């Protein structure tokens, strides 16, 4: 499948591109090229706030993966400033709406939206299901990511798009993942971010891309967390819909 990775030169994009490339033809659309280009991956420079750039990037692709983000925050803090507010609303709401409108206009109706577990208040003991846990983040990043999910739902309903949202948490390069698993620590606010290994992360995107190829119109959010025991996060919907579960960690 020919995939457009929107914001694919960022942290998550750089983690998953090597795993997606053997299975799909990739085009990365970003403001700046990645720090290390991968042979065989096409790069289109441009802004998700520029309609002409978006239309150029959309040409001749079968599905999209939205990876764009700025000023990420966790799900425990209300701290914000003007720059964080402007960047998050510009990218997570306005740019996403513009992109999805132009995508469906071009006939592209299937994609994967990178959301975040930060759409939820992260002080809970248990995340029972995607349908039950409210979108109640105290952070601007989580708030606008949640609005982004509502935008995806809007386009799924009114424009018959098929979108899977991955609520990811703690994406890590392999070395960082292993280090954090060997020495788990809670943050000062008492929260713990389960590290998610790069390969487990990529497998979630591979599963989601395969699922949207045959799915009916709709928006489906999934928890994608490195909680392989399921102690705090019920990952059964991800297992059912995209065949995904995190692999057992070391030790």
C-alpha cells in the first residue's frame, strides 16, 4: 500500500518507518526532512497548514498516517503558555481538519490518526475501555488531541471516512525502552508512563493500516500502551480490531 506519513520525520515517524518500509511504499510529508534519510522513502517538504502543500503530498497514495505533533504534554498537568496553546490548536485541530477535508476531496478516505493516552487524565488506577474512559485531560496537548478525535469522528460520519485512532503512550527507542524497563520510576506527580518499544509501536501501525484496508466507515480509538499484563489498561479492543498486543518485556 502507498502510505502518506504526515509529520513522519518526527520522533514517532523515525521509530516506525524502518518497520513499515518492508511492507508498504512510504512518502513522508513534513516541514523538515528527517535527521537520517532512509533509501527508498520519498520525502515531500511542506506544511499541514498549507492547502497547496497538502494537495501535492496527497497525490497517488492509498492511505494516510497522521503523526504530526508539537509541544507534547502529559495527562497530569494544567501548565500552559501562549506558544503551547497556539501550536497545539493549530496542529491538532485546524491542520487536522484541513487535511482530512482535502484528503476526502481527493478520494482518500482511509487513515490512521496518532492520538495519545494524554487525552485522558492519567491519575486513574484503571483504563477499562476506550468507550468508558472520558476524554478529560488537564493539558492543552491532551485536550486538543481529544478534539482531534472528535474531528476524525466527524469526518467518519459525514464523509464516510475509515479512521483508526491509536492512543499511544511512552514510545521509546529500543535502548531507552530496555533502560526504563530495567529501572522503572514514577514521575514526581506519582504517574508512571509504561514504555512502549519501537517494534511494538510499529506493529500497532501495521495492524491499523491492514485493518482500515477492509473496514467500513467509522472512527475507532484504541489504547496502545506497553502494559502487557493488562493490569492498568484493557487492551482487548486493540487485540480484536488490529491483532495487537505488546510483547512481554525483559525479565
